[in-house]
């Protein structure tokens, strides 16, 4: 089977993890801060806070922005459930903004309309979480302008988008957001097995994220309520978690970071070949905005509406040919857990249209040109 996504692990990656195993530190050593500094430097952000998953990063990012009971967080219905669950962990409510069908990302016009009516009804969101679907940035400048007008904070869910660019800057520079979150799950662009990172330019947010990842404990005398009792002393000043990344994970992530640009270049080359091949077929792909350079975590194709009855059949047939086609994503609001809160399928019509026509085909750095030709051929035969 050709998987839709897969990690590429080199001998250098293996060696760097083995070196950690032979070192004094399996956790809370030098590799985690080195990985944080390297990612922050790569993205041109001030601070990086490594955690054990992007899900944890989203959770503490919401907490750092004071999301709590009585607040509402908005995100995209076309995402992994973690983009929405993070608000619920904080006791807040979740609502969704419909997507732009061309890009699959949060629609700026739907966001504008929803903000106008939320303002009238006095229920503006505290935080909006745009999700950079498949590795292409949302229109962050437009969303940022709205945040200034309506007074909300922004967390970019860039789980798909490390290595991507927006307006010539790296996703993660946080020019148009408070915090950006990356995932290092093995299907993502680079991996630390499990792992995630929050990046920010705000020192107060960075300190709070650091505390929340480790029990709410501080070692900084400036944050303590009384003078230190001695070298053993620390204080817990809020309720945090154990969301720490291990040294093994950080060593793998650091080593993988060396190949990030190469991975993204390879992914773009495969994506261009797919897009060229599909030009003559009744298929479309996610529109790429001129101000964006995607990291192409996923290659998503969409059937014409009149072929939507073939959607499931095509995914099943591709699988029967050894090609793992997938669907990113089932609209979050249609999950039973969310339906129980009152969401209806029809709440976000574009998300539902997308769900009836979109499918993902394999794209990862281990894909070969032969495999890609085979995939293009099989898709062509089915259409
Ligand atoms: C993968 C993913 C996450 C969660 O990442 P983990 O590191 O597995 O917790 C969150 N949001 C999106 C959009 C994702 O694709």
C-alpha cells in the first residue's frame, strides 16, 4: 500500500537519538531548549515552547490567552478535532466559521459576516484559530485586521504548515497572530514521533506557556511571591500539566529540521506534477494564493459537484489498488460529540460540500516518481 503520508528517517536522525540515550539526560536536558531555539530561529519568532503534541500546545495556548468559561473560540470545521477541542478543555464554547471552497481554509468573508452579527448579539469570540489546511496559510493579514477591529486574539493552527510561507515570511513568525502551533506527528512535515511546539513573540505569553507545560511551576525569583528559601526552591503559581517533550523527541526533531526545506521542496515538486496531470481531468485541487508558499502536508483533490456520487467509490477503488486515499477532514461539527451540543450538518454548507467531493492522495518525501505515475494513472482510469 502507498500511504497518504509517511516519515523519512535518516541515519543522522537515528544517530542523534542514540546519542541522547547514551547521555545523562532523557528529559529536561539541553536538547529541548536547542530544538526550541532552532525552530524559533527558523520561523523568525522570538520564543519556542516545545510540548508533547500540538494538541497540548493548542490547549496551553488557549489558557495563556485566558480562555475560560463564558468565552467562545472560533475555528474551521474542516480540521482535525484537536483544533476545536482545545477550547472545550478550558471550559469555553466552540463555534465554527465556514470555509472558502476554493482553498479549504477559513473564509474571510464568512468570518466578517459572523463577526458583524456576533457584535450585535454581544457574543464576540475571545480567540480565533485559523487552520492552515494542507500546508497553505490562511489569509492572515485579513484575519489580523479583523482581530484589531473586533478585539479577538489569534492562534494559528499550523500543524500542517511548518516550512510554509505567507507574504514572503515563514509561517510561525507570528506577524499576524499571538501564538502559532506546529505538530511533529509522523505524518506531518517533520517529526519528533509525538511532539508539538508553540511559537510567539510575546515574552509574557512565552513564560506562561513554559509554566503551563510543567505543572504551573516557576524557578524564576521574579515570578515568586516571596524570596527563595534556597537552591531547592520552586513555586507553583498556577495549575499546569506535564506536557513536556523528552530529549529523545527533541533530538529527533532537531535532526529532522536539517531536512525541512528539502522535504518541502520535494512535496512541492510532487504537488506540481499532480496539478499538471489533473488539468485535463474533471478534478480540481486546492487553489493556491499568490502570497502563499505551501508546505504541502497533504495533496487534496476535489471532484466536480456532478461527480460527488462517485466520491466514496473512488476512495474505495484507489485503496483496492494499493493507494491509500483518505479524507481530510470530516467536518468537526458533524461529529456526534459536537452534534450533541446542537450543531447541525447544514450549519456550514461549504464544509459539507467539501466533505462530499474532497479526497487526499499520497504525498510524502518517500513517494517515488513511479508511484506517482501509477497514482495519476489509476485516478485517470476511475474518472
Ligand atoms: C495533527 C493535527 C493536530 C494535532 O497534532 P498532534 O501533534 O497529533 O497533537 C492539530 N491540528 C491539526 C490541523 C492537525 O492536523
